[in-house]
C-alpha cells in the first residue's frame, strides 16, 4: 500500500501539509510556532499510532475504558541530524477493573507488532526531485 502526503510552502519556514484528502495541518519551526514542527509531528504520530492499537486491543479484551491519554517525550541528539535517541511513552488508562496484565500485553503488542510508526523509525529512505522552471 502506498501512502502519499504533500507539503506546500506558504511563508518563511511554514508549510501546509495534507495526506490524501485528509484535513490539512500547518507545520512550522520552533521560532514561528504557528503549528507543530516536524519532530513534534513524529512524536504525535508515534503516540497516535500506538494509542489506536492499545485502545483497539483493550476493547477486544472487553476492558471498560472511560478515558485514555498518551504522553510522549523524546530526547534528541545534540549534533545534526538531531534524531531522537530515545522516546518515553506513558499510557494513561481510565476506567474501573482494568487489569494491569492486559494493559502490559496491549502495549507490548503495539510496540513490537502493530505500530507502524514505531516500526518506521529506522525505515530506509530514498528520494527523487524535480525542478520546475517558470513558464
């Protein structure tokens, strides 16, 4: 399956990104802050991916979730390319009678088997480019 996304430069270092026909998101730098930066989006993508997995698995286990949050932080290298060296994910589940063993299993399955974002952290990257001259 091929997934496509597109960014369009708007001004300064601000871009508007869209994946397929999904809603657009503003991407910006830390200085301008009109939207999350690319590295913040990576954290949000990982958090969203694993959150979906954990909720789905817990629902299959018939857990009575009344709320769910994911808090994620990442430590970045000080030298370029300043990649994430490590990430910490805190899962916060709300509800009565939630079994710790079920939560641990759901998290393990997400982080080792199902979460595409976590698995993509070491993806092979290829590239191409086009130059479009004004007419």
